[in-house]
């Protein structure tokens, strides 16, 4: 049974609790969703604008049940981007909140849609681009099953939504807990809003999920000093977590009998590809862990040969039933079948240790070659953030112009200091270093840096 189907054994359990404290059973959520989608024929393409609320979740799950492919976007998305998505993909229906618009054209037959296509998501780094990841119902279920297994989820869980629903990581929290009949606390509040922690306490949240920026926020809030008696699990994905943060979070979790998981994933693999078992997290600082249940990872060199043994770096290739069908850039692409065949070239450069735990050392596209030497922008950025203890400093670059450091005025680094560090640590001269002061680091709704926005500002 798919996680979105009606499991009668769950019908009287609490599915979700909203910000106002109202609770809804599984059967009530099913009814709300089915009422919203009642007039939509099966295989209708639906553009669904969501927030972390009951109607969004209910409608989404009902559309999956009706086998209506869903394009998921945030309700606060720029209207111009929503209009662009409508022009590009020509959805049959647009749903936002309780409003359902029928967009079907009377003339001409709609373009064909592949029978197994269930969900279309922007990649996590997207800034409104039309390129979408095509996910099948089996992709969603396979990743859901593996997450339930390694996180050891059951009906007693009560997660609180800390990430937007349209983001693959945030969505996977809903999938995996719906699968086991758990209850979800729905909110769009952030960690820094007092109402968020009131909800955690009042409704007994058992888990928190976050990207690296989320954990930067929790560090500033001194989470280790908070009284959180019901929170027993914390998960992190969506990018590399600084070593000292992983270390401090792991230590705090161990000392307070909590579980802290560091994970790795991409939208192109539905959500998750690897994880560190919570008992090993403090031992494997900097690692992305081992493959999720049902997945497999191999490393390949520049010639495409598989790298055996520990210590040697290569591109990380992931294999699993959760690997997406491929991409779409127009309505006609929705007719395409499974182009990936369970194999994903991640674009990440990694190595494994003697125990088979993997470590990301950079992105294939996040390298610059200066003075005949390849340098990882990700590693330079991580080192700088650690040196100055700030997330408000990121790097871009190319082989011609060198490295550009983008930082806010409060990042605490002077130009002369940066010049000296770049020369001492990486041998990068002043003529290959550019320093830009900006008001804030551009981030998407899940807290990840939007590097494309920085390049646009530079141009």
C-alpha cells in the first residue's frame, strides 16, 4: 500500500494539528482532500500552491490517490513565477488554499502524461526556473519506506514542520510519518518566532528537521539550554553541516539521550540517499554516512572506472528505486518515461573511509583551477565560515577571475585579513580574489544559498 492511500486502521488517529490547536483525524483529512479534488478527472495535471497547513496536505495526498500529477510550489511564490509555470506546463487545475481554478482549454487534446508520473518538484537550489524533477509514485514510496526503516518511525511520532512542504526534505517528513499513522504538527513558523516553541511544548513535538542554516539558528538560540522533554530525534540534510556544529549537536544528543541523524540527499533521488546511524554520528564528523536501505553508492573516476577501496575521490553515483524519472522543461516532457533507470550521477565529488562511510569533498561544478591546481569552492567556503564563525560568508568563482567572497558587513572579516588567509592557506594571490559586501546572503525558503542570485548581482 502506498503511504497516500486510505489505511483504514489509521482513520481514527490524529493525522495533524494546526497552529490554532485544531486536530484532524486521518479520515477527516481524507474527506477534506477528496472534497477539493472531486471534480478533477484522473491524470489531470494540477499546479498546487502550498503552505504547511491542513488543506495543502489534504489536497496533495488526495491528488496522489486520484493519480493526478502534481506540480508543487510554495503559496508565497512570486506571482510572475507562478504565471511562468502555468505557461510552460499548462496545468489543468490551479489550487491555492481553498480556491480551485479550472484551467482546462476547450480546444485541442492535452499533451500526453507518462502513466507513472506523480510529482514534479523544483530542485532545491532553484530560483523559479522551469526545470522540474519528474518523480513516480514508486519513487515516492521507495524513499518513504527507507526513511521509515532507518529512522525507526512508528505511530507514536509527532514531528513539527520546520521546512516548507514544497521542499523535498520537508515533504519527505510528511510522507514518512503519514506512512506509519503518526501525527504531524503543521506550522510555517520559524525557530526564531516564539509561537514555534509554544507549539513544540503544547503538542509534544518529538522531532525537529533542519538544513545547515536551521542548525546555525538553533546554535544561536542555545538549544542545549532549552527544556525540550518530548523532543527525542533531530535530523539534518540539505547541505554540509560545519564540523563543530555536528560535533556539538552529536554531543548534546548523546548526553541527553536523544538521536541526531546527519543525512544526504537530492531532489533527483526523491529525498534521501545516505545517512549516519545516530549511534555513530559523533565518530563520523563530516561524513554523509552510508546508503539508505535499498540504495547503493559507488565512486567513479574521470574515465568512468569504478573506484575501489578507501581514500580515493571520484564522482558519487547513487543507485536505487528512489531515483527520479528525469527532468522536464516543458509540458511535452511529461510524456517521457524513466530516463535514469535507477542511476543518478550526483555531481558530487566524494571518497569513502575504511568502514564504507562516504565524505563529500566538493561539487564537480564548484571547483576552480588556479595556478594549475583544482580547488574546491565548498572547502574554501567551509574553512572561511569556520575561521570567522559565521554563515554570512559564501564563495563563487571561475578559472579566469578566481574566487569571489560574498559577505555581509557583520561577517567580521577585513579585506587585509582575507587577503592574508587566502595566500597562507591556498596560495591565492590578490589578483585572483574578489571581495563583495552585500546586505544579506540570498537563500531560498529552505535556507540554502542561492548561488545563481550572487552571479546575477556580480554581472
